[in-house]
């Protein structure tokens, strides 16, 4: 992992937006996620703290700002700190 950066699919999984990393990768591959307003389609796209993510989840459009990078998929309170 590059210093201060993480794959977008891994971050979404660690932050508990998706139950599996493959579900996160599928959303990205379908072009349904934007990073700082730019649509992306590669799950390997690296993101860093400060980036804004926009994506559909359930019946809502989520707008999320990355505050920190995850090192594991921990409990919900830990994920909320990301």
C-alpha cells in the first residue's frame, strides 16, 4: 500500500459500507462511484483522507468524506471513525 493511500474497494469494506470487498469492487466496476465528483470504474483506484465519495447504497445516495484509512474491518464504532 502506498503511504497514506488505500484501494477504494478495500476502504469501503473496512468502513463497513459493504459486507464483502467483492461487493464494493462490483459497485466500483459498474461505474456507480465518484471520487471528488469524477466517476471511476477501477476498484484498484487509490484514495486518501480528504477525498469525497458519492455512491448509491440501498435507497439513498451517500456522500462520504474519507477521514482516515482502515487497517482492518473492525466493529462499527471503529468503522465510523474512518
